[in-house]
């Protein structure tokens, strides 16, 4: 998934989550609602996958079959993807802090509580939407490693065939 497409979907998920939770909050009595831990769990769900991706993406340049030119081209790509994942991880943490503080600081009877619930919904839907972007980065990294493994296996087979051909000629 391209980053521009992700940003568009992220913004769209944020807006649709805001409006969906806004209309839900008009019809739900929040004084009887359970604690907000379920919302925080949903909000932080993609963060675990994001942290995993943060550790996995830099491993892409560890393969021994990469040439110096390939490494030179690969390093900026890894840096950009790592920076984007770091921004997402920061977004998850800040969102979780906002939601946790808001649930304890804003009384249920306040008019602002409906807007806070709407903001929480927007943060949750955008957070869940970002999961698919992280998955696309993980898939891309795995596909790259797979290509490197197949390339090195192919090179070994070629060397073996060439060695056999040279032995037969002698």
C-alpha cells in the first residue's frame, strides 16, 4: 500500500469513526457503560504489530547476498519505513494517553463527553486502519527476504552446474 493511499484511508477512517461514534453517543447512556479498557485495548492493538515491524524491517539489509549498490539503495528505504512506523507507534501511545486521561478527567454528564467519545472512536478506527498499512510493510519485507533467499539458491545452483560442466570438459 502506498503511503499516500494510507494517509487518505487513515484520514477517512478518522472522520468516519468520529461521526459513527458521535451518532452512537447520542443514543447510548454512558453512565451505565463499562470501563474504557476495551476501547484502550482496541486502540493499542496495532501497536504490538507496529513494534514487531520496527524490529523486522531493518533486518532486510542483513542478507549476505546483497551487493554494496543494493545496500546503498536499500538503506534510505529502510530508514523511511522505520521513521513512518515510529510515527505510528508514537501516534498509538499519544492516542492511548489522550483516551485514558479523557475518560478519567471528563465527567459523563458533560457536553464535552460526547465529543470526547467521538474523538476516541476516531482514534480507534484510524488506529485499526493503520494495521493494514503495517501489514503491507511486513509483507513487503518478507517478500524481499524471500527473493533474496531464492536468488542466493539460484546462484548456488548455477555455480554447481558451471562446475559440473567445467569438470566434464576437462
